[in-house]
C-alpha cells in the first residue's frame, strides 16, 4: 500500500508469505536511486536503552540481511521480490556485462552499488577480453566533474584508461576528445606528466 492508500502489488515466493505477513504492515515508498517503489516496513530497536524506529526493505527481510545491505533486483523490477530475482550485490566483486556496438567497438556496462546501470564506457573490441577477464569490476566514478570507469582494489583505484594503455609512473593518459568514457585506444594518448593534461593531478 502507498501512503495515499492506493494498492501496489509485489511478488514474493509462497514459502516466504507467512514470515512476511507475520512481520507486520508493509508499504510502498518511492526511491529516487531505484526510480521505482520499494516495499518496506518499520520496526523499533533498542540501543543503549534508547528506542529507535528503523525501516527495513522487503528484499532485505527475505534474504535475512542488514536493512541497508545493497540488494540487486536481477530483472530491474523492485516490486519482484522472489528469491530468484534478488541477491546481495557486491559492486567490486563481479564481471561486467557488455554490449557489442559494431565490429570494432564494445561498451562496458557500469553499475552502482545496487547493481543499477548508471553509464557505459566504450573500448576497442580487441581489448574486451583483457578488460572483462582482468579480475576487476569496472564501476562509475566522478572526479573533477568528469565521469570515469574505475576498479576499486585493495591496492587503490585503477582507472580503465590507465589499465588499457599500461600507463607507467611519470606519465599520464589523456582523452583526446575529452570524453572520459571513450576508452578506445584511438582516443587515448600517453604523455609525460610535465606536459599539459586534462587533469592537473591525474584524477586523484
């Protein structure tokens, strides 16, 4: 049920129905990040003797995880909360999906912490195997008002353009057409750090 009293349907597995109903009253609330409704309930908790009112989403309840854990809806429908459609999403541990644009170019899909498609970066098709099977997950990242594809690793952030061009210490990889999501090698140029660049500090 929405706050205005109108009804919204959500899908769950029959095996979860009793536990969901026993939990209490569920309502649908609009979520800007998902651009859709999320089914939620409220519950009270006590911390150091103080009572707190918290929200829990239906998928986090079904999966038995923390209310704020990032959960991905596989088919993109946040009202489809069957177990086959929901999973805890680890943005930095997975293989990117991709699209073929033409015979020479592919697009790598970049998703946020909830698994929502946010943008894409284009690369040469000959680099596809290297990028996809690198062991890294490429995600969107904004720096100095520019959007980049990066991988967050235990050793630090890796920019896709540096990965493709094997950028070494003392050099910087520039995007010739200034589109920082165009990572085709024809658009990338390695230059010495002393030369003018699109970012004064190599996009720190």
